[in-house]
């Protein structure tokens, strides 16, 4: 296996820019996810790593080798597609063995690798079966087996679980991560599903409109989002936002939102008079009778161990709180809101950029901010 380095990768199709100045490293043996909505550039990025698309500019390194403009066949990479791309006229064994047969390997070596891959994927009993009669999950395993037998330097997967139903997708998430750990493989997966990315990845690159908004571990991008987009995209329910205007000084630990003084992490920068956003995750919203920040309960959603309570604030905004299942709230109740101060994020409304607070003293938070800075610079350069 080997690391993958992407440096200032840019891809334009005529007047449309699909990828803008992307820079990141996938470490040897890492499980790396490119996450974002449809059309954000994640699949184009993956295809450039694979050699299925050539970059307009920038470089792709596989190990120490610059493969930026090499054909896909000249890169030691295995690619798994969303729709499996299996050969219907071949059985499972023949499908898995096909890349080795194409390479002209001895029959004994082919059989050994196929049997090893089938054992790893728990499909030994299916080797003689036709792929047309398999379930979606078993077809996905066959597609993975065809990639595994090649013993490539890296695995690339484009929405590998996208064709599965929700229940089986969760099972395959666990199996795909377990497979990665057994093979100690360098793996890059594209997905639009945050649950898949958060449950499988060591590192997530969140993309939006062709640029990487943030790089970080799952906990990092959830707890310390670098932008409004990341805060809104990651999490279910998403982060709540309360708009306010203020000029803030370095070190301040409260902000005025409507009639309430809201505690926030100590600010690490001066902020001129600006339109700002106070962001807080639903699990960090609590009901407090003595709070000046008032709201009316619009409805509740029971989740078994918890409930999601939707409230309308006196400021005209809607918030969601994740509270204990037995919290006595009902539609029409009037409640006060209190936030966990250490978990509050502040954003500049115009740029969407997070303000530096005590939350960002963690070194990984600086890494995420640096990715957002590169995104801002890339947008300025490429319009």
C-alpha cells in the first residue's frame, strides 16, 4: 500500500469548474472519505486520482510517483463503482478472477488469490453461483473481491453502498470498515451520506462547489466545523443557527442575542460590527425557566431514548433540541433556552467562516481552518 498526495488539483469542463485547488494527503493505510452533496466535485476528484479523468492542473502522487497524467491502466489502483459493474455471463469466481486473467497470471496463483478474497469476504460458498441471482449485498462483495485480488497500492470506491437499502447499508458499513482494517489498505471512498462517512472514515474531506471546506477526523468536523456549510451538512438534526449583529473584542465570553446574554467560548480575535451567527448542536440546547431567550414548542419527535423538540424563538428563528425522552414538554409550551457555552460556535454570516474561539485551541481545529482558508483563496483565484 502507499500514500496518495493530491496537490493543487484543478479540473474545468469548458466554463464549469468541477474541482478547485484541492490539496490533501491520504496516509498509507488510511480510510479517507470524500463527502459532500451531489455535484460538489468529489467523484471528479476520485476519477482524477484513478486516472479516469486528467486534471486541468495540479498533481497526483501515488507513493513517490507523479501519476497525474498517466492512464488508469498504468496506476496500481483498484476502482469499485456504485453499480458493481459485474459481468452477467460469468459466475462469481470468474468475475473475481477476471483482472488476474487479463494480467496473464498462472492459474494456480489466480485460484489462490480468488480463494483468499472469497474467504475474507465470506462468499466462498457463492464462487460457483451466477451473479445475476445474487442479492445486492453479495454483488457488492463480489465487486470488492475483484478489487482485492489485484493487491493494488490503493482502493478507490465511488458510492460503494449507494445501491443498497438503508438497513443493509448499515451492515455493509461495518463490514467495509472491518475489511479495510484486515487488509490495512489505503482506501478512498466517495459518498454523499454523512452517516457512512462518520462511521467508516479515519479522515473526512467535506467538499462544496468544487472545493474542500474542511479536512478532519469525524469527531473534529462534527464538534468544530470550519464553516456554516460544514455545520449544516454534518449532523442529524443539523446545527442550529441564531443570527445577531455585534462588534466583539478578543477575550469576550458572552454575546447579546435579542434580550439574552448568551455564554460562548472566549473569542480569540477582534470582530468589527458584523452580521454573525451563533451555532449550537441540538444536544447542547437545554430548557431553563430562568433564561431570557424564550421560545414556543412547535412539536416533538420521539426517538426512544431521546426526543427532538422543535421550538420557535421570539427572534423568529426555529431551533431543535435533543432532550431526554421523558422531558415533560408539549406543543404550545413556552420555555427558556440555555446552551452549553463550551459547545457554541460563532460564524461570520457573509463569508460563512467560523470565528476563532477557545474551541479552536485544539491542533486539529487549526488544520480544519487551514483547509477552509485554502478554499477561500481558491475561490478568489478561480472566481
